[in-house]
C-alpha cells in the first residue's frame, strides 16, 4: 500500500519568501508528526496532530512556523519569511497509535528545503 | 534532553561482520524504538522493545534493553553493504511527550 507522501521533494527559495510543505499520511493513521533534520543531525520535533485534538505545537521554533491538518488527513507545514537557518530536510511521519510514540512511526522521504 | 544518545557516532566494518550500536537514555521509558535512515530517505522503523522485555529479535537484528543501566543495544549480524545507513534510537517516555531522536550512528559496511 501507499506510504507517507511528501511534496515537493526539493524546494529552493529566496530568503524572505513563504513556503508550504505538504504531507499525505497513510490512510487511517490518526497521528501525524512533523520533524526537521539539519545536515548530519538528529530529528527535531516540530508539531504533532492526533485526531481532532488540539495539536502539540511545542516544537515549533518560532511564530513563522505553522501547520494545519485538514479533514484529519493531509497536513501542510508553512514557513513564513524564510531565513537561511530554515534550510533543512522536513520529515513527516504518521502512526496508527493513538498515544504518541507508543507505536511505530512511518516516515515520508522528506522535503529538502534550501533558502538562498 | 529526553533524546537517546547513540554510540558510536560512526562505525565502519567489513561485510559479514557483526555491528553493534548502543543507546543510552535518561529516565524511565515505556518502550524504545530503533530506526534506520538511508541517505536521502526517511526513517524506517526496525524494532520496538517494551520496558518489560530484555531482548527481541527480527531477522538479523537483535535488540537488548537494560532498564537498570538505561541502555539498549542493536546488533546486526552478518552485515551486508545494504545495511549501510544511519541508525537512530528513540526512547518513548511515559506521558504525552514527543518521540525524540538522537544524532544516530552512521554505519558503513564495506564490501
């Protein structure tokens, strides 16, 4: 079956522009996560959605970052007024587990964002 | 930090040898998960071991957990070039805390 799909796979934009990154989770997965991975680093948690509950935004690095999840499925991560330090790979994952982290997360291949 | 810390940071072995990677964490866990990441790809879940388990196997993978030492190890037996990847552990704590990942162990298997 289809895995987690992210688009675009690569995005190059100029500093100051806004970007939108999309994630299509596995059908039926109620939990969705966004992470950021800088070169050679681990994953930095950004935000977590679980069903209709209020999202956990505790990992968002600044108010330039926001995310939404429409209809409990597709999610969009938006970065406004991009800065060079936003350059990273943005990974999305989904999970069946209702209790975050209790089960396996399934990852997309990420969006590689480069800010010029 | 709540993340697991993998050791070593990098490991290079010959094909056919065994590879052992370690993970240490700070506080009591519900379970601990290991993931693999190939270059340019997302993470792939390998194995989950619960806090009341001591050892778990999956194919050529063997994971151990020592809650008294707050550590886990991942053993890959009879390694192959295709095992070349970064390996991450993710301790899962009780309560509503996010899954956190360390910087991983970069494994290179030389044919």
